[in-house]
C-alpha cells in the first residue's frame, strides 16, 4: 500500500500506560521481537501521569525500538490516546495495550490488509485473553472478557460487531476529521476509575462517518489477563463499570418506562439477580451465585447512572412542573 501522502511513516503504534512499568517492559520486549522488515514505523508510549518507573522503562528501550516517549499529565487513557493521535506520523495508526504480546507478523499483517482494502479506514485483529478457571462461566452478560474473535475470515465486520482497544488500526484519513477528540475523555479508564465503552464510542463515530471495519484474523495479540479478573472484588468493580458505560455509551434502557428516572425493568433485574444469588449461595452453587452477583452489579451501575442523570435534570423538571401548574391555574380562573 502506498503510504499516506501526508505521512512520512507507514505505521504508528500507540500505547497508553499508567503505573504498569513491569508489564510495559514485557510488552516492549515482545514488540522488539516482531518482524517489521520493510516497514517504516514508530512506537508512541504515552505515560499517563505515572508515579512508578514507566519513564525509565520506556527510555531504556529507545535504542532498540523506534520509540517516542510522551507524557500526558491529565488523567485518563483516552486523553493519552488523543495526545498521541495529535503527533502520530504514520499513515496507519495502530492501538494496543501495555499488557499484550503480538504475533510476530502483527504489524505486517495489518499493513498488508490495509493494502488489500484501500477503500476502508479501520482494521482489527483477534484479541486472546485467558479467563481464570475459577471464574469461567460466570461473566456472561456482566463483564467483558477482553476477548475478541470473529468466526469469519478476513472481511468487513457486521455493523453491530465492535473491536476492542488492544488490537485495532485506523487509517490517517479516517480520523483526520476528528482532530484530537476521537476518544471521549469523559469515559474509559482514569487512574483507578473506569467507565467502560470508550472503544464503542470511537468505533461508532468512525462508522457514522462512513468507515467500515475490516477484520484481519492473521494479526492476533495475546492479552495478559487483567489484574481485576483474579478476584471477586476486581470483577465486581468491572461489572459495575460496565453498567455505567451501558448508559453513558449506548443509553441502555432509554426507551423503557421509568420510575424516578430508572427504567422499570432495571429494578426488576436487580431484584431477580440478588434473589437468585441468595438462592444459589444457599444451594452451594458457587458459579451461579457469582454470575448473579456480577450481573446484579452491572445493573446496579445502570441504575446509578440513570438516577444520576435524573437528579441532574431535577431543576428543569421542577421548572416544567411549575409552569404547568401556573398554566392550569390560569385556565381554571
């Protein structure tokens, strides 16, 4: 594929990282081991206000990798990504995480696919993440597993299938119209906090601009099992964050009747899930009890976000109610 006319590099790889120096070092080693023969590429490591040895780790690899170290003091993974997009020089911009091991031909496969699909602006590959055996079968409908595999071969994904941030690439012309705001800074991981769904927001924006996503099965990455997947507490936090993201990102439940701002079926699901958790616990069904717990916490996040929005709009509702009362009184007079 001919490089972008505004680009001096073929590919830019962006990694946003926060206080994960040891994990980052392993990822940089795996990137160094890739076959990048014939590619002009750069690696942008964005330190998102870390307090550990992230800067030292990145700088130690600058002699072996075409690595540019950036520092973004404003907390938020999406702020870090936007900062890197603003300076990336590649015609194809690839996103990944600080805890992955790409296949040896990862970049070459994405670059070759971009050449085979010159009219398409977004590309993605498989993401493979191991789930701890203790939690297998407990996450469905509650916690995203950080896995992404599409059953078909190379080709355009259905419109309702969205890749995840550990492995996707954007052609320069596809994001040029978004300037430095492709990723919404109000969601996504921000330090220890997170609102899930930032990839979905970005992908939907790109698709709304007319860009379809091409799946490239020959460009997989192995994703380290997130720390939060090793404990019940960590999975509870992720389930709750997923619920918050369901409302912030896709307005989940917006079309349903509400009680004090909350869709009624959300209240029903909360009651059913917590009751099911108690019954499963009493019956010694650990996996079922955990599934009900995680599912309930996702819906608790949904509940929290709708209630938050309802409270924020309370003054306008009060003004509307007052105006209606005054109109009614005038009509009666």
